């Protein structure tokens, strides 16, 4: 019964993390800014960090099922 919320959370975190990493990669490939008004190095580093963190959190949630 309690595996339902873990599956939902794992799916949400994994999709968001993967989407953030794909979006960041596409922005970098086109040499477009990742975030406006922020240092490009800082925006890139934070986007990659949080994308990987959400992806890892989603995998962890699936491991708890």
C-alpha cells in the first residue's frame, strides 16, 4: 500500500531531474544562456548539480519500493 507514493515520487523526481539535465545540455549545445541574469558558469553548475540530485533522489525512491 505504501509503495504507491514512493513510485509516484520516484517518477516525478526522475522525470524532473532527467528533463533538467536534457534541457541544460540542449542550452549548452546551442551556446544559449541557461538562466538570464546569472553568471553562465554558476547557472550551468547549479542546473547540472540539481538535475543530478533529483535524478539520484528518484532512483533512491525506486530503490525503497
